[in-house]
């Protein structure tokens, strides 16, 4: 899709926003963003964090930043379960395949991976499979991915996929009905490619973790990202990606940065991306009343 077409889509989208709501509703939410609850759609509780950030301190960090609920996966899965058992009303668990010697680069080749996933899914109430990486698409992994998709479809849960655009298209080619959250909105992908993929697949969701610092440009919303945000406002969520302890150390700053870019959006759009989309995706009631609870 050309840059001109994207800009035309953005102009039309903004015109619809401005014509369908009162002027006050179309104005940026501004400082009132601090009053909204947040849903962190990309949290990890990996083993190196267990001692440095015990479960109670994680919930305290969430409380301090107005994060009412989080989608959590961990290496190994025991981290997610510890956090979920401590605060079941605040944690939406998802199953990451990584454990032991199995990591992002070899999980799809690991022996007994299907059995491992099946057992964990049958034991715990995971609402997604992932976040998992597809660093380089290898179509010989198709049998496993078909089984992963089957497990997800049978449970009506998401695949949380860290990849570029090609693996997402491949997964949809295996099953057009699979439910996918695109981790980091592709991370290394540029905004035009993100726009094109989300336009191509109308059910594709994305979290914007690790993009919070690039969405703003010169103290304003980056124009390309503005097109993505307004066009796909019903399919985006924020996230922190606490993949190393340094991210936990910076959790306050990460959440503040997310609130910063959300503050440039009209209230109704900001609310969707902050928490209301997650309410629909995961069938939860998300509000500030969860803060301070478990």
C-alpha cells in the first residue's frame, strides 16, 4: 500500500472521528490519561526476576502505575503460574514454550514440544500460547505449528507471535481463523509494513511493547504511527516486555511513556488501547477498582 493511500486513509479516519463525536470528545485526553487503568499486554516473569522481584513486588509495581491487569508469559511457565496463583484477578496467563534448554531459537525443533504444551494447557487456564519467536521461517515446522494452532483453536485462545510479517502470513495460510496477537507489532518492522499487514488481516491484533519510544516523534505522534493507531484502534494494546530485569527496573518509566503517547489521543481511542480492547479480547472487567487487590 502506497504512502499516499495510507495518508488518505488517515484523513478519512480522522474525519470520521471528528464528525461522529463532539469536539470535546475528539480533543486529546491529555493529563486525564493518568486516570485510566492500563492493561499490560506483554509481561514476562522469567526466572532471573523471581528473587529480584518477588510476586508481591510485581503487583506493587502494577499498582503504582495503575496497571489493573496483565497478560503474562514466562521462561519457564512456572513463573507465570506463581504470579497468577498470587494474584489471580490481576493476571491473564499464557503459555510460553520455553523451558530448560528450550528457548526462542530451538523451541519448534524441541523433542516432545507438542506433549509439553498439551500437558500445561490441560493443567492451567492459559489464555494464549506464546509469546514465542519465529526468528526465521522454516516451513518444515508446519506439522508442529498445525498442532499448536489446533490446541489454540480448540480452546479459543490466542497465539502471541514475535516475528516479522512473513511468518504471520504463513500462520494465516495454515488456518485463516487462527487468533493472533502480533508481539511488538513486529518489533523491527517499519510502520508502513505494520499498516499493510494489519489492513490485510482484519482480525490481527498487536501489542505495541518496545514501540512506546518510537510512536512519538518531536513531541508529537509520528504520522505513520498516527495512521496505524486511528485506523486499527480496536486491535491495539500496550505492553512492557519485562524480558530482563532491566525492564522491571524501568517499569515506571515504560508505563509513563505509554501514558504519554496515549495522552495525544481522543479519550475514546485512548481508552480502547489502554484497556477496553483487552476487556473484549479476554472477557474481563478492567477498572481501577482492581488496583490494590489480588
